[in-house]
């Protein structure tokens, strides 16, 4: 996993280093509203959204008028909540997301962004709470219970307040399931995340 993360960072830097004039580096951060889409398997339960955050680096590389290549490397929290008569269960999954996005400018400030995304699993934490207390569990990232990388897609918008600051929103969905053999402990699902945030360019 560490090697994959280093490779993702390397590709990000290499892309930026070979870009044409007009490149803009940036940082971004925001709020994630995460949940899951259940697939086949042992999935007889209802889920609720959970809050998390995202933060990372961005590059904007102009291609032609109105079109830019905008790859990112982000730390992102995902997961879901489940409430029952026994208490509340929360699963938090931490990923390195690498969206490979195109940005289409509509007007002077509004942009549509879309493209594929590869997500690399860092850790999974479970928490169970009820009136008697709480219990937490961290699952080893090297365990075979979960896929270590997932391919998905992103679509959203960015509004440029000025050349340096923006606000943005997007929806991301995994195209692959977290595992292929759902069980009581590890049901099959795909992550979905709505996010809003701010960005700063240099």
C-alpha cells in the first residue's frame, strides 16, 4: 500500500513538472457526506450517512480555451452508520483518492469537473456505541477482507470566486465493490460520497 501511495504522489508530481505554462498548484479541503450502495451478499441492513473530511493537493493544467486537466491527490474519509435497537455502529474508511479530472469552464467563473478516480485503502475503523459505553476496532489494512484499491468516477462543479479562491461540490461513486465475497463481517458495498469544500491556488 505504501508503494502504491508513493507511486500516486510521483505521478502527480511528474504530471505537474511536465506541464505547460499557466499551471496552477493548489490545496483544498472540505466536508464529506459518505454512505454506501449495497450489492449482493449479506446486506440485510439499512445505513445512514456519516460525516468525514477530505484534504489534499491539486494542479490545474490549461489545455485549450475553456478546458483544463486537473489531477488531485486527496486524503478522504468515507464509510457509513447503522442504527439498531442494540446501539449505533459506525464504519470509517480512510483512503488516498487520486481523481484524474477534466475541468470545463462555463462562463467566467463556473466550471464542470468530471473524470475517473482511483482510491487506495489506508485503514478501516469500526465503532459501536450504546448506553453502556463504546468499543472501537481497527482492521489491519493488509487484511484480505477488503480490496486495497478501487476504481470510481467523479462529477461536480467548481465556482472560482477569484483567481486564487474557489468553492466546489461533487459526487464520487466507486464502480467496484469493496470485496467480492460479502459476509456478516464484511458485506459487499460501493462507496458513495457527496462533498463540498474550498480551494486555494498559488
